[in-house]
């Protein structure tokens, strides 16, 4: 088995010691543990599973230079869907919280298209619905 690395960051390590997941694997593990931030015991457990925990510097989200859609890697796209899922489930707004996040620029969408499972015009990223994950959606440009 190859060595697995997860990335985490601390916002204010010496004040509250909250450890935030950074990479998508860390986020998935946090989700699995049902935690927003990784507790000391979860970190211990993750380490015992053979993961190496890398602490990356915390950068204010607003200052982060986000890649444009053309520059997005598969991992970036996956992260967008993870984030959309998080917004969809964590806040009470459901799909509308996702719509707001797209409008606020928190999430990136390539276009808005009619989504059959959502039965509404949904934000689409590279042919997949950000709300329900339906793929293979044809992105027609509005005129
Ligand atoms: Zn959908």
C-alpha cells in the first residue's frame, strides 16, 4: 500500500487548537467521524490507519486565489462537489443554499441548466449538477 497523506490546517492552533481538514481525503475522514474539525482522538486514529498528517498553512479563504474553471484539475472539481454537498447537507437551505453559494462565488459553475432529477434549473459544473451530482448534462449556452 502506498503511503497516504492527508492535509490539515489550524486557524488558531494555540488558542483553540481546532484542526480543520484541508484536502478532500481529510474532509471525507472528518465527514466519516461526523466532525467539522478533527479531534485529537480522530487524528490519532487516522494516523493509526497509516496516514501521514501534513499541516499546511491556513490561508483566509477570501485571499485564496481560486483557479479558473479552465485551470481546474479533477481534484479541484471533486472539491467543488464535496463543498456543494457540504453546503447542501450542513445548512438548512438545501439546493437553494447551493444556488446562493454559486451566486456568491463560493462555488464555481460552468453554466445553469435544467436538471431532470432536481426538476429545476441548477448550477452545472463540467456537465454535472452541483446539487444532485447528476452527470452527462448537456451545457447549452443561453442566448
Ligand atoms: Zn440536479
